[in-house]
C-alpha cells in the first residue's frame, strides 16, 4: 500500500460490524459474571450485620444477668432466674442499685432492638433459660438467648437461625 492509498480511503479504517458484535458479546459475558459477585457480596455484608446484631443483644443479655448476680437488679418474679422478661426490658431499662439504698438509677442495656438484615424486622427468635437449647418455641418465662428468624442458608452452609 502506498502513501497515497492510505490517504485516499479514510472510510475503510475502523471496526467492522462483526468486530463490534464480538466486543459487545465479550462485555456482556464480563458483566454477567459481575452480577453473582454482587449478590454474594451483599449476602456477606448482611451476614456481618446479623452477626453484629446478635452479638450486641447477647452482650446486653449477659450484662443484665451479671448485674442480677451482683445484686444490683431485684426481680420479683422467680421464674426470670436473673434474665430479662423481654427484649423490650433491655431497651426500656431497669432500676439498678443497692437494695439497701434509696439511690437507684435506670440502666438501659440496648438503645433499640436491632433489625434482622434478612427479615427486615426487629423481631427475633427467643429462648428462655428453661427451654431446650435447640428449641424453636419460646416458653415465655424469660429471655436467655436470641436467634434469627430468617429461613435462609448462610454462605458457610449453616442456617441463620443456628447462629
């Protein structure tokens, strides 16, 4: 090809229709591979939020029980066994202090009940101290443990309600 031929046919430079279709197909394949990755990333993020919510509530339950064992919380109901009657008790707070003193303060163990990221609700499965460790029904005596009500399987193959 001579120098004059290159300048004579500028319209023949560029991509053909077939090359353009191949590029679009490759981009579509790459984009379709990114969609499942985003799904798994969203699920992993929700699992992190679920773990944090469960840990927060379990720490609040343990702290409540520790206060009870130290004699700072007086319970009238013997069925409670040192555990709160509901999760709302952790939010509303309880009076703590020396039973011999007139000075009492209200101690709040949770600011709010966390939302389960998989159900979108602030509702949790509850177990009382009297329930079996794997029970799915709450006896209602007290709140000893919490678990997710989500009926999904985690990335590690376990069910969220078993966390």
